[in-house]
C-alpha cells in the first residue's frame, strides 16, 4: 500500500473522521471506496435513487439507522413535524 499526503481544510478533516467513525471504517478506507465508486460511475453512469447508489457503494447508512428511519426524519424536518 502507498501513502498519499493531501492538503485539506481542518473542517473537512474533522468531517471525514466523523463520517468514518459513524460508518465503522477508516478515513483511508472511505477515501478508497469513494475514488473507486467515482471511477466506476464514470465508466457506467447510474440513474436511479437510493437503491442504485447503495448497490454501487456510494451510500452507507449508519449501523443503528435504517433507510426508513432516515426517510421519516427527512420528511419530518421538511414539513416541520419535529
């Protein structure tokens, strides 16, 4: 494995670490997955919604939340039902 040094804003680093922790993975693994998914996407554009993106590994749900939970939360927030 090769090391890569990136220049990134501190806020982005904090966000990356938080997202990685929430998904039970390392920032390196998350970055690797993102780059691979983007490369795959360029070769085969994906149309569709959540299921298509999840199947390609572009979307990961928190371990303690389901897609339905997130959808309900988003709808409550959208319509001011919190």
